[in-house]
C-alpha cells in the first residue's frame, strides 16, 4: 500500500509539472478553461503548477471587471504561494478575504477560502484549523459537494490528532480514507496517511 501511494503521488507530481506550460499557451485567452485546468491540478494538490494558471485567469477576469472570479483566482494564487510566504501572513490574508462581502455572500467562494485557510491554520493553531474545516464541511454538505465534505472530514481527523484526541482522529480519518479510496481521491490518501504516520512516529508508535 505504501509503495502504491508513493507511486501515485510521484505520478501526480509529474503530470502537474509537465502539463502546465503547454496548457498555458493553448488557453491563455480563455479564463474559464484556465480555471478548470487550475482547479484540476489544485485538486491533485499540484498547487505549484496551478498557481500561474490562476494568476493568468485573474488578469483576464480583472480586465473584464469580473470581481467574483478575480477573488476566486486571487485566493487560489495565495495557496500556490504558501511555500514561499510566512504561514501566519497567509492565514491572516485569508481571514481578511472571509470578511469580504462577495465571499460572505457566495458559498462556493467562501468554501474555497476556508479549505485553503485550513492548511496554514493547522500549522498555526489546531483550534483555528478546526473552525475553518468545520465550516468548510458544513458548506460543502449544504452545496452537495461530497468530495470536499469528505476532505474536510479527513482534515478534521488530522486536527483531532494535533489536539491529542487520537481516538477521534483514528475514527474520522478512517472513515474519510474509505470514502477517498472509493471516489479515487488519491492525493488525500497520500496526505492523510503520510501525516498521520509521521505523527505516530513522533509519539514513538510507528506501528
């Protein structure tokens, strides 16, 4: 299982890094196609490959005066920049986005902001991450977005582990992993098993 997940993660990284330049040339004038491809890469957690697509889409949407989609692209670009920015800065900027009237009025846009905010929050404060992921799960369920609802559930399992509730973590992650295996969410399986495994090693329980 570990070898298979490693191979899948390696494959996703190669696909994300190799496909992006060609797609940029073909779809540079079509912001909708750029967003669709960027979202596909982001779902695979290939945020580095998705970032320039979101940035180009943001430029096009801005030229059209499409404020809603400018925000969607900006928020997504910020996630791509996360490895290069202080975690606290990213979390604070996303908190500001959550106060934006368009984000407060648009549940899909708010969901996007919350799922991106949840990851840096885990590094800053597990209780803050729990708030982000719980609201994300609620909105995803309301929207009928089962895939994001399950991701939120799995992330809450990781948060429970960070908060010391190993029992709740095992139950939550176990349930989310089963769904991720069913719906083909390989990147979540890789993330959750890797982080949970690292946590157990730190506790001196590598088995």
